[in-house]
C-alpha cells in the first residue's frame, strides 16, 4: 500500500510524517534513513491499530449540528 508523506529538512536531519495516520512520524539523519524509518513506523502503526480494533466494539452514532 502507498501513503503520502511529508518530508521536512531541518538542521538536525529529516523529519517525516504520514498525514492520514495521526501520530505516525519518524526522522533520520539523511533523507534515505528517514524514508526507511517511516516505512517501519507505518508498519508498526498499522499493526498496533489492527490489535486495537481486534479488542474494540464499533458503533454508529448520530450527532445533531446546530
């Protein structure tokens, strides 16, 4: 699966995050390292989310907007 990422160069290296996966971010000293690290972060994020959903109940709610 492919994900859009935001890659930002800072004075310390590269920061990267995945906008569609809240809280999924990583970094690296080089662009290459940051890209490798974000792939690992995405895999970990998805595994944790799968585990969390396994132990959750899904319901639908309706909210009135004034």
